[in-house]
C-alpha cells in the first residue's frame, strides 16, 4: 500500500505545472514538479507519516494542490514524529504556513516546529571622545593632557534555538572593527562567541547554564557576561541567584578600568550574587549583592594590600510619573575597598527608560543625569562615563527610521582623583533586525 501511495504521489507531483510564485498566492495551484516537497512527502509517505486523504489514497493520479498538501501536513503535525521525519514535517509546515493558517492551524503555534532557530541582530557605529586634563587611571603620562577616542563598527548576531517546549539555547556573536586601523576593535578578535547558554523555563522559574548576561547588575557592576549558572524565580517579586566565574579581562580592557592591570597574573574572579526586583505601584526597584574573589583586586588603587575580595551592594529604583516621564536613581558600595568605593546616579528621563519603542520612526527621548562613579565599586559598569569620574550627562535618543535609532551623549565633569577636568562625547547609530 505504501508503494502505491508513493507512486501516486510522485505522479501527482511530476505533472504539477504552476510556478512557485503563483502557488504562494493561490491555494488551489498544483505543487510544482521540481519543488523540494517532492522528496519530503515521498519519504514521509514511505515512512507512513503522510496518509493522503485519510483512506490511504491520493485519489488516483490527480494533481495535488498546496491546499491539499497543507491538509496532509496538518495531519502529520498532529503525530509525535521524531528525528528525520520530524525535521521534514517542520520544513513542510514552514513552507505551507499560509495554507495551514487558512485551515485554522495558527502559524504562531508552528513556531516551535517550523522555526527551530531564530536570528536577531544589529549593526551599529559608535564614536567616543574623552578629554582629560590629566588621566587619573592606569596611565604613566599623568602630567600630559590626555585625549582618547573610539571609532568602531559592531555587527552582532543573536540566535535562539528551541530544544523543546521548556528549553532553548541562546548565543551572541560579535564582530567589532576599529575604523581607524580597519583592524579588530575591542577585544582583539574579529568574530567572537561572546555568550552561549541553555535556558529552561518551568512556570515562574527560569534556569540558565553557560556564559550569560549577569541580569542583576543595576548598571553599577557589569556591562558584560559571566560563566556559570543562574536561577530566577518569582512573579511580582523576582529573585535571581548567580554563581560562577567572571573574566576580569573579558577580552575587552576598555571596560575594566584597572582591574585587568594585574601583576599577579590573575585574570578571573570567583563570582556569586543574589538580586531582587519588583514593582511597588509606579516604582520599579531592585536590590543586589555581589561577591567576587581574585588576587587582581589587591593591585587596585584604594584597596587594602591583602584584600582580594569585592563585596558590593547595589540598589536601583525607577519611579514613573506617567507613561513617558520617570526619575531613576541607583547606588552601589564596595565594602571591601578603602576608597573610591561608592557609585551613585540620578536620572530624569523622557521616554529614556522602558517606554522607548524602536519599531516605528518618530519616537524620541532624552535624559539629564548626574553621576559619581567610583572605580572600585564594579569591574565593568554599564555607564558610558569612565569610572573614576563625576559629572553631568545629557543624552538624546531618536528613531530616525523603523528599527534604527540614534543615541547621543555629552558629559561635562571632573575626575575623582585630583578633581580635574573631564569631558566626553558619545554617539551611536544602530540598525536592528
């Protein structure tokens, strides 16, 4: 019987004459003879997965339309196929998604099967220029005016692969080019796998394993990732627990403000943290505790000579006056450092926080902030301001085209060491896909 089904189906596919373009808009068009579905449905019929019209026939040698094919695919989707057969069904489901949708099989429900791997990403251009009267951190030329600048292009891919209804695998690949030299940008590699982790969700509990975002940094600790495990649970009050290892170099000395300059040879820190976030009326607040251990900390300015730990408390709150205007503040203190051990900022923003939408053109936002960033509080803060500085920051954010935004910042401040002049300009344009 299976041989009869394969023979009939093969004949039907061979005599199909409609073009692929026409078929996509006409559910009654025949499946073209050269369509890849020929091999797929032949194999599924041979394996007993596709059953024709329910009575194990294909109605003689009559041509098969896309609509009829979708009926067979819908029946195959209802089966618990595995391995190669499942891959073929998923591929057919993606091809005939429009026809399946007309049959009442929602396309959204096909995502798990049809799109096992999804790709997001962006391309962006960054410009930065910092001007110090005297550079206070990790510089031999303290007596000279110091100007540093960055001019880079970054390309990023972020794939998500669905394993089953509970588990996904996520990753991030970055490539950064220094526009001054046409060579690698931050990190020294043209293409680098920055993050990769497995993520499982069961109700209100999320578990992650691998190299992943820190999540509970509060802007004060990290603008990067750690390697290890994370568990997140709760609904209105969410608890996050991290444990693992943090790379003090991270392939990116730009972020690490002196931690990476280490005569002991230490490049990593043991890392544990716990954080709590939630909403209280119009206030979105978070509290975190981070513990890192590394010999590298003993060489940092303002640390005790035998102290190799970083114990930092972080807090952050955003009060929303309405859907557009919000006031945000954060604070962090490293209890293991003797000096330069506190960071704080306060920001008044218009559409600068959760309500900025990059989807449509015409959106814009702006913010005014005052920041004080101690260099011993966290190894890689999220701020664009350099650690070891304080001052005012004005920023502007705008969608110049759909999925394309412009971000501009200007800083006027002083260094914490020496109280000397510090100014910074930052610009970014980012295309998202």
